[in-house]
């Protein structure tokens, strides 16, 4: 059982969630949706393409849906902002 720390930038929320060994970012997102509801899926994943709508960092490096997690990985989900 892995326990990655997930930090939501822009939402000011930090959580630790248990996922199975070999879990990916996609698996973590599914688990977070179970905990926090479908609205989170709408924020994080494009409903048409299934692609990420947020920037994901895993231990300080860019992550993708297929990025594998290890125990105590620090996962950051950042909602991109626009403006000037």
C-alpha cells in the first residue's frame, strides 16, 4: 500500500491517500474522485479527451497520467491560471 502526499495548489488542500502498489497518477485521481466527488474529476480531467487539465508534479518533476508512484511520493496538482 502506497501513501502519496497530494497537495492541491489553488485549492489549499493537502491530503495523504492510500493507493495500491504500482499505482499511477490516474489511479490516484480515481481514488481522489471517490473521496471528493465527480466535481474533482471535472477540474482535473478533460471530459472529452480524458487528458489532464492540471499541471502534475511528482517529487518535483512533471508527471503524466501513467507516471508510477512510490511510497511517500509528493504529488502536486496545480490548476493553471491565466491573466496578466
